[in-house]
C-alpha cells in the first residue's frame, strides 16, 4: 500500500468491501492492516515466549552447536575429541594469561572453529580461531552445563565438559583484564610522538588532553595556536590516536621491510664482525609480531629510536626515519652483543 500511495495508485477489491478511492474504503483497509500486523506481532511474541520457556528448562533450541558438542536428536551431546580441545584451550589460557598469545599458538597449530553439518545437509567449515572467537568461547557457560538466554542462566539438560573451578578461574582472569582495560581507557596514554611531531609551519606540537562525559580525548596541539592564536597556524590540533596509529603502521612496515633489514644487518656485521647475521634478523623479526603486547613505554622507546620527525600538514603526513635508527634498535634489544 505504501508503494501504491507513492505512485498514486488506488486499490479496489471486487470481492471485499473496501476501495481506497473512498474514505470508508481506506478506513476498512487500515483496520484490516492493523489486525494483520497485530496477529503477526502476537505470533512473534508466542514464539519468543516458547523459546524462553524451553531455554528455562535447559532445552537446546537449535542453531550452530558450540565447540565440544554435537547435536543428536535435537540435544547437545559431548564430542570427545572437541571436548578435550576445549579443556586444553581453557587450561592454556590459565597458563599463558594472554588471549593474544593463545590465539597465535592455536592458529599455528591449525585449530579451527566448529565444523558442522546443518539439518539441511549444508557443510559449515570451521575457520582458524582468533581473539574474538576465544572471548566468546570463554564467556559461553554451556561448557559447565548451563543454558543461557538473554543474560539469564538455567540448568541445562546437556552434560558439562568443563570443571567449574577452571571456568571460574578463567572468568576471574577475564574480569581482571576488562578492569585493567577500562582503567587504561580512563587514564591518559603515553604520548608516543612527544618531541617528534611538528606542523608544516615549523612549530612543534605538544600533547594535550581533555575529558568529556567520562571519556578521555588526546590531541597534539600546535604551540603556535597557544602563543599567537589558532588563526595564525595552518593546523591548530590533530587527534593523537589517528596520528600515532599512522606512524606506528609505518614503523611496523619498516621492521618488516627486507631491504631495510638487510641494510641494518650489513651495518651491524661491519661494526661487529662477531655478530651473527641470522641472530640479528631473528631479533628484528621478533619485534613486529608482539608489538601490541609491548608496554606503551617500550613502544615509545622504539618510536624514538626509529623516527626522526613527523610533519603534519592540511593535506597529509610526512614521516622521516632515522638513518641509524635500526642499528640503535638492534643495540638496545641485543645489549649482550655490544654493537658499536
């Protein structure tokens, strides 16, 4: 009817008593449409109530089964091989204490998400696990025999495959991690580019921050705007997060670039013939994969070693790297080599 109205088309039924060319016909049609919508919504409520009642009884209501279980006659049944994998994943997280490290370890082993066949015989092939999948896995109470529905937990009719103490320990570790993350978000971050960033007019840019509605916003502010006014400079301030992310991305590319790595190895070996070239390469290659796990102070130290100057203009960003920065980085991460 909306499409008809948009095209100025009237609707007339020859077998029913309504005609949109008349006011009575439009009233009749609107009443019928209202009842149709009411019936549709009522049917949806009944389905949701049925699902909620079934979940409260611990009944599996279909969908993709979790890792560790198969669906047999519409019930979750433990899969011995996958159940053993689930227990190992929980235990490894307790041992490692890092989802990033665990994800990298499982991906190296080729561990994938659940592979299963739907009731329509469609194959769903699992994909390599990632951090997001592991978070969902650790938060799913199905492994301790619980059926969850909209934030509520009920005793499930399926068998638990994980001991409750292990589950509770993982939840405690996740809770501490989330608390630390919130604390990091609520406190000022270390300014990675302090002393390195300049506007294209030559003025230095200094870190600044403000808090609004319990959120913390960081900037790099042109010192010219503070001394002679923002109208006198091409750029008054830039968001710190975006600029730092661009510089970090460039630095990580440098750490992976074969030509840069080869030049650094040649310089190190030339200055210290006793240095092992392969050891130097391995050291450099080990930095980039664990960048996200480095402390902010360590990330800032690497940036200071490799970046000479960051220049911001209205049209873009220019990053000048230090020619001897890679050599200095190697000296800092391999102190025992005593590279000159």
